[in-house]
C-alpha cells in the first residue's frame, strides 16, 4: 500500500506529464491572471483545470437532474435539452445566482 504523499506525488506527476485538460492551459492562465495569480507551475494550472472540470461536470449533472424532474412533472421538454432555468437551479446549489431581477431601472 502506498503512503499518502506518494499518491499526491503521483497525481502531481501525472498532471504535469500526462494529463490533457479539457480546459486549455491558456484559458486557465487568463482566469488565474484575472484573479491575481500568475504562475508558471504546470501542476498548479492543471490541478485548477481538473477542479474546474469537476465543478462543470457536477453542475451539468445537477442541471440534467432538474431537467428530468421537470419533464416527469409534466412540463413539456424536448429530450436532452437543458434550459437556463435548469442551469440556474443547479448553480443555486453552489451558492451562485444567475437569475436576472424581475425588472431593470
């Protein structure tokens, strides 16, 4: 059995040498720079990309769940189509509100 540091080192080595992120390094660089973090460490960038990919996956799964529930409740939906309302409900689970106000001043 491997010790915990070995697992972490293996993960970091994998991220640096083999992992192909779904979110490209230049995009991660742009958002890190906007957040005030500039790094040349590929492992850090790829770990952030992996975390972002996991977050996007979880939000999409939750939005699909909301879509299926709405369809089961009799709301007419085309199969496999997510609405902004589904996405908004999924993001609310993570404390992110994308609902626009009822009116604009």
